[in-house]
């Protein structure tokens, strides 16, 4: 796993509402046949940092749901979303790193106790 300083940003209630609304729109657009890029580009968010976060999350959610739950191969997902396979693989690795970091942080907050 690569070493990096992961910073969790606190978002406002308004940002959280935007996130939920936009995420639903992206997912619906993809279900309606848009490519991933078309679905993301169709949303209008002035905060580029929030838009980038939503884009990253949307791809990771699609990977989790379609590849891990529905067992669709990465190659098929890449074709479906019209993305390069390397983009899917990179997002998958980032998602796994996010999960590991979250688990490590949760474990460290709870205390290690006796192993």
C-alpha cells in the first residue's frame, strides 16, 4: 500500500445535500446509458474539490457494487462506462487503500487491547 497523508474534509450540510443529489443524478444517467464521463460532466457544481470528490466516490461505488457484489469483471465495467481499464484498476486500488486506512483508523481509535 502506498504511503500518503489522507485528509478527511468536513463538509457542510449543504455540501452533503449536493453530494446526495448529484450522486443520484450521476447513477441515473449511467443507468440511462451515458458514459461515466458524460454522467459526471452533466452535473453543475461550482466547487471543483467537491465535484472531484463526488466523481471519485461515484466510480468507487460503481466498482464496489458491480465488480464485487455483481461479479462483473473490470474489463466489462470499463467497456460499460467507456473508461480505460487502467482507470478502473487505479480507482479500485485507491478504494482498497481507503478501506484499509478507515479500518486502521477505527482500530487505533478503539485501542488495541491484548492481541
